[in-house]
C-alpha cells in the first residue's frame, strides 16, 4: 500500500508540473496551419519556461500544423509539438522526427481541451517521450497516432490523458528501438478503450500495453504482432495500477507469424492466431517465458494464405516456459482459407502448452449467399419478362390497332419490389423500360400484331441467409440488363388468340457482403452474361356485354441467364446458367366506364418449375437456392385514352403477389396513335 501511495504521489506531482508549465506557455507568432522544417541552423526558442522548444501555440483551436525536425548536428530542441493550446481542442497536427535528440515530442497538446487526431512520426534520431496526442489536465486524447520506423524512443504513448479518456489511439512500429509502448494511457480517472498497437519490426525492451488506466477501465484494445520484432517484455491487452476497473473485456491479441517470442501475455479476452502458409505440422506460433493465464479467453485461428496442414496435424499456438492456465477456453476453433474452406481445430493443453489439431476440413455454408446474388439477377430478368408479356404486349396491340397498317410507337415503364423465397430469401426492386414500334395487319379471320422493341432495366437487391453452423449473412447488390426482341399476337375474330415473344441481351450483376467468413471482410463479385427468353401464350377474349370483356389465358415463359465465373477472396466460383420456366394461368375482366376510361381487374396463378442457381467453389458444389413454387397474383388497372382515339394512351396497373413470390408491382404504359 505504501508503494502504491508513493507511485500515486510521484505521478500526481509529475502531472501537476506538466500542467503548470503548460499554462505558462505564451503564444508565439506562429499560426495554425503552418508547415515548418528545422535542420539545425535555426536558433532555438525558449517558450514559457520550456527551453529550446518548437511548435505553434495559441488559445483557440489549433489544427493542421506540420513540424519536421531533421538535425544532423548541433543542439536539438528539448520539446517539440505540432500545436499547443491551454484550453481549446488541438487536432490534426503532425510532428516528424528524422534526426537529432529530443526529450519530448507531442503531435498535439491541449492542457484542458481534447487532443484529437494528432500524429507523431519518427524514422531516426532519439526521443525520450513520444506522444501522438497529450491532454495533461481535464481533456481526452482521442484518435491520435504514432508511427515509428527507426531511431530510438524510451517511452511511446499513442494518446495520453491525465483525467480524461484515452481512446481509439494507434501506435504502429516497423523498426527502431523502444523501451515501453502504450496504445493509450489515462493516468488518473479516465478509461483507455479502443486503442491499438501494431508491431512488425524493431525492438521493445520492456512492455507493450494496448490500454493503460490507473483507476478506470482498459477494454477493447488490440495488440498485433507480426514479422520478426524483438519483444523482451509482457504483452498486455489492458493494464491498471489500482482499482477494480475492467482490464480484460474486448482486448485482443493478434499473432501473425510463427516462432514469435515475448516475456508474457496478460489481460486478453481474445487470442487470434494467424497461421502463415509455411507453418507445418509441429510448428509453433508464440512462446513466452512467464506463466500464461488465458482462462475463459476465446481462441481464434485464421490463415494468412494457403496451408499444407491436413486432418490430424497439430501445431503449437502458445507455449509457456512455466505454466499455462487455460481453464474455460473455447473447446474448438475454426480457421478459414479464403471464404470457402473451413478448417475445424480441436484445442488441447498440457501443463505449459496450448495445441491446435486439425479435426476436419469442410465447405463454409455461407458461400450460398453468393448464389443468392446470382438468382437475384435472374429474378429481375423475370420481372422484365412479366412486364413485356403482360401490359406491354397489350399496349403494343392497342397502339397498332386503328393505325391503318402503319407502324406506331409504344413505351412501357414498370417498377416492382418483390420478395423471393429461395431457401432463405431475396428482396429485388427495380424499374424496367420497353420502347418499340408495332404494326397490325387485318385479315378475313382476324388481326396479326407484331413489333420490335428495346428493353432496359436497373434494379437492386438484398439477400438474407441464416445458417445452423455459421453466422447469418446479408448481402447487397445491383443488377441491370439491356436487350432487344420481337413480339406478336394473332387474334381471331372468334376471340381466340395466340401470342409470343423473343428477347435477348446482356445482364450485369454486382454483389457484396461483409458477413461471409471473417467478419468485416468484404467479399464481392462483378459479372455479366448473355440472357435469352421467349414466351408463348393462348387464350380467349369474350364480350360479356356492351362495355365488358373477359380474357382467359395460359402462358409459358422461359428465361435463360448464361453462367459466369468469379474469383472471390482467392476462391474460384463458377456460377452455372440459371433457367427459369414458368406457367401462368389467369383471367382478366375489363369494363369501359366511359368513352375514354377502361377499368380492369384480374387474378392469376404462376408456377416456377426451375429457377435454380447452381454453382461450385474450388470444384465443390455449393448449396443452390431456387425459386421453384407457386404464386398467386391479383391485378387492377386503368386505361385512359383520347376521345378521338388519336394521340397518347396511358395505362396504369398494380399487381400484388403472394406465395413463393411476395410483394407489389406497378406498370405505367404509354402508346401513341397518329
């Protein structure tokens, strides 16, 4: 207890000294936003009791300054900061050290305000205390950065706060020598959360601490080690000198190379071991000399590339030169190569070692989500086909009627938002446009209408998948198509008719998700392929009175989307062609309420016989979503035309879907008679 009190008194005295000295600083002529480089020929300054100091100071917000110290000889400044303020926030300032000997470097300092987003960089020279951002009184240190590629530093702190919080600060080390490293540090009462230290080279002689809080909590901090650094101290996720604050929850250690060594590890809830490609059976990841206490921690295993490990092979994750306490750790872990291959590991321990043994290799069920992206593109092509073969064809026929055998233009615009049950489900929304010209020829037995058209559609979709053995996946994508075709209808005087259409073009599809494999890793594809389609239908129109008609019909609609290939996170996906074959039977009633207005309603039943999206990944089949099943359709609509039958005709329709496909669709049709 006496020792703790002495430490408290020393730290409090040091903090008070820093605060008092900072308050004495007088603002020099330098203004915010300066860029200055010092090479050793400039006279040194004495500012507010600090001898030989560089950096702009004022009493308002200070940001955007860049100070570079690159001394090769001569006296160096004692203290360098990017910017200083006694009370206002200090942000986005940078200090770069390339040479010379400096006692203290601070990317930005605000005594009573916040120090936010400041940066300190060192590639050479020697610094006793290197801070990204400092708030030595009541403010917080947030989002500051330290980068070290060379030189020597005694103590490194990404973000330093006396009473406030030290959060989201980062330290990145690729070279140089250091004694003590902190991602974030709160000296008295604040929390140290979300800080990170990444080390890929250099040497640290004492400890590495993700977050350090004297009496608050130090949680959610990350320490990542890779490459070949020399680590002679203990790796701490969180650290505290006294109190009952949490120093374990959410702290993560990432080990990204084999044969790494340190004095010890402590206060990490998560241990993630990234196995390099060269790691063979019997290899080791991390060794420590102290006893290792990892009880109740979660063990994660990842791969940095491929692997030669096979079922039954064992590697060492953590070896202690003393003992290891692994009570309550996860019994199994999984490693992922790309997004498709899962290696299941069984964890085991003895007195001083944590082992991982490959229990089996299987396909990641989450890859089905990519096939959901493929089926979404096919579903949107079907929405375009429905508009084309429904009111668009009727509209072309109406436009051509009475045109004296001359070609006449027509257009159709439709939008829909539908949900397709595919084993999981996808929501597809979009707009389709058809423009074309139609012509009608009259014969003794009836009329023949035919036309040519261009079609274009743009849509977006969301996919939703849940799995019994993996986390749920949500994906987002967009799709578009562009094509052309022919349509026609033979209408007999008796009311019987035969109709059909042909269409061809190219469909593009972009899909992405952050939920497949390792959380936060973006998996995506961008593919395009030809598509083809046709339909054939027959039916009979019957007059029910002077102003009413009934149309009973049956159709077959086929749409084919060619296959495509994509490389996703190093995995080879081959998407097979999607063939949709649907039957559609129904009846429509129309009523001419006055000379220019016609109302209609209808019911129909659609059945999808195919619509399956098969695929393989690395040569193995992927679970295929499909659209097979029945759907009920209810339609209402209104047609408005001019009194003399010339000019524009406008048709508006609404469709409701229930069953395998659910949702709403709308069409707006236009035609012109001349």
